[in-house]
């Protein structure tokens, strides 16, 4: 059979068309490679791909089937992608960067919908080790547990931190105290009664790596430190790895998740909060949180700061309008004392401040917008002012005035003390929970009520984050009156902390955290809650769950799905309720090494 010979011109056209297509395809492939590697679009597409992988269970039917299998104890959850190692669902910069910059709204909590929450387990970073134990951890931690150099590069010359061999070393410095927190605190002690138990609870705003809070512990002052997830990225993660109370937060458009009149001392060292902006709204929020007779310390701008004369004058003006006493201005450090009563307010002031109405509950602080009105202090007859309360540690066990506002409050409070003294003794002696071992430092009580669990641990080298669920009675003010710390939170959302930040997590009535308190209907899923507990628990950390036997059995089945080793125990003999206690350990597992 002979060949068909095309005319020369037609053959060349077809050959050139084929060559053009091949060349074009090659050119586009090279161009796509360059775009992916060298442009922000590549980062964006990569992030989208990672997000799609993390959210592979976003199909409601697939997600529902997976939840049912894990709840039945028939399915192990997969590991999250390696780049989710420090994932905080409600502080995800990929989501938040799309939000408004006004009043730093984009840096506040913004949580994914339940169906968008990953159903996977976050693995520790490559080279992770069980953390250095307290109190040595105050001074050094393992470098590979958080190998982030950005803070050290920017702040190392100010004494924040530096790398030495396998460790991060913390000299104890800060931007406004490069010579060390000890010297700085001694300076404050010349003007504030830091010793003797008059003060107990402190709030450190914009805390950096929380050296101030860490060294305030020597004065028996318990400082809760916070900072946003910002360009420094891991400052709160460093603080918690050191064993210092801290969590992620931003003072933006909403109240901070604390009750009114919680802190004896509020501290800002170059926290850069514009206190007088928006007619003094941020200063008003500080006033809501500060206990009558308490102290406010601001060091750094705008206090006698170059080119900030107006801001410094405005700060003094708003403090004066609220009748704060300016105790001292020492260099760039200013200290005020809040009045113990409402006697001199409202004054004529340029900020147009007025007292909040009786309908405004100053203790409402979960997703509650900031208000430009001043919280009354007279509702408790001055019995929760600094100086009128018992000194620490007597205030821990004496029923505070706020508890007397509840029905049979004093009797319930005293019964709670006895109950938790008995329970914690049982945890230690029979369940062999080693609270006295310095391997347990960061503790969380997910359903704290009056903070009885934390109070019973006072003699041990631990601190406790007492969480009062937002849908339950607001007892957090009682916890602060006792000299303990904590936050409001809704456990149908992730907590504002990094992965691997607590050594022990304790919860009574775990299923109640997932249900509506009035209707009893489920608001969120137990499996999602336990995945969140796993996220914030350190490898080899401990979970203690008390609930009715049916719920504890369910928790034990889910525990298999999140790779915990769990044992169920009977409660202490004196227990009157139908309870079981689950004690679980988070296993230390890692991602397989990438193939070469």
C-alpha cells in the first residue's frame, strides 16, 4: 500500500502547529512553576491546598459518619498535615486577614463553623521533646519544641530570649526592662505593695514571652498574661512552654473574657494599646477589669515619650476624669491607683464618659462588645476592693461577697471546699496523679464553678486556668475574689491557645459542655470537644474526666479514636453521686519521616 504524499505547504503548517502547541505547553508549565515558587499567589494556592486537605471531612455526610465511628470506638482519627503543627482554629491568619482592620477586629477570635473544624490530630514538630520541668523551664526550654527565630532576631538585644545549643534561654528581660524583670519589679515595689498578700491577681497586657508574669510569682502574685497572635507569632506559646499562665487575646472590639473587678493589678509594658482612642474606650475596659483600690502600671509609650506629648496628656486626662490617683511618674513608668468607690464620678470630662445603666451587666464578657460607659463599683458595698478583702492566702478559703449574692451561696461554697479537698486527696493517693511532680505545671479546669479544684492544689507547683463555660452561671468573679485566675469560654469553640500547652486537663460533667443548659439539646459533638482537648494537651499529658457512668463509657470509646490510653475508676468512697472517673494519657506519637 503506497504512502499518501501531502503537498509540502500543508505538511509544514501541520508540523509547525504541533511544534507551537508543544512549545506553548512547555512555556506555560515553566511560567506556572515560577508563579508557584516565587509569588504570593503560590503561597495562597499552597495554603488553599493545605486547607482543603485539613478540611477533607467538610462533607456533612462524611463528617457525620466519621463522628459516629469515632464515638463508637471503631475509628482512629488521622493525623493533620505537618504544617498544622501550631494551628489555632480561631486565630487562623489565613481567615482573619480577610477581615476588617478597624479596632483590630481581624486579630480577635474568629472561629470556623463546626462543620469546618478539622477532624484530625495535630502531631508535635520534628524533634519535639517532653518539656523542661518547672521551675527550670522559666529559664530555658527545648529549641526544637518551637524553633521560631523571629522573636529572638527582633528582641534578643532587649533580653527576651536567645538560643544556646539545644535550648532557648530566657534572661528575663523585656523591651522596657532590658536589664531584667527582677530589677523592674523591685522598682515597682517602691510604689506598690507587691508583698504581704495585699495584691494577688494581675493582668499583663501585650506580655511578650511573659517574663514579667514569671518573675511576679516570687512575690506570690499570680499574673495572667496575654498577647495576640501577631508578627511575633509564638510569644504566648513560649510563655506557656515556660510554665507561665498565658493565653491568646486581643483588645479590639470586644470585652476581654473576664468578669468585672477581677484584677488587683493591671500592667502594660510597651503593650501599644491606644488607651484613649475611641473616646477612652480601651481605658474604660481596663477600668472594668481593675478592682476598686487596684493599681494600673503603664511603662513605655506614651508615658513621657518623645513625640507623644498629646497622647500622654490625653492618658492623664482620662485617668483623672475617672478619679484615678497618679502615684508616680518615674521616667517612662506611670502608676495610678483606682478609687475604692464611685464617690467622685462622673466628673465633667472631655471624653463624655458616664456611668453604665443598671441593665448593663459588667460581668457579661463573652463576645460582648466594648462599651463607652463606666462600670459601677458600689454594687458590692466596697467589700471586694483592694484593702477591704482578706489578704492572700486567707482570701482563698473565706466566702467572698460575690458568693453571698447566690442562693445559699455561702453554704454551697463551703461544701465545695470540703468536696474538692477530699477529691484531690483521692486523685493523688488512689489514682496516683502526681500533682507534686514538677512534670505537671500547666493545669486547666474546664468547668471550674468556684475554683475548688484549683484551690485544693495550692500547695503544689502548678497553676490552674479556671474556665467558666459561658452558658453556665457566672461564677468567675468568685474565682478571682479567691485569688485564682481564669476565663469565660464556650467549649463548642476551640480555646485560644497553641497546641501542646497544658500538662493536665480536668473536667467535671464533660457532656454538659456540649449541651444547651435549658433545653438539654446537643449544641456540638463530644468527639469535636475531645479533639480540641487533644490539641491543647501535651504529649504524655493527662486528662481527668468525672461524669455519670454512661458518659464516661462514651468518653472511653472516643479516647481510643484520639489515641489516648484510658482507665476508668470508681470515685472516692465518700462520693454521693453516680459517677465514674476516667484517667487518660495522651500518647507520644509522631508523623512518619518523609521519604527521600
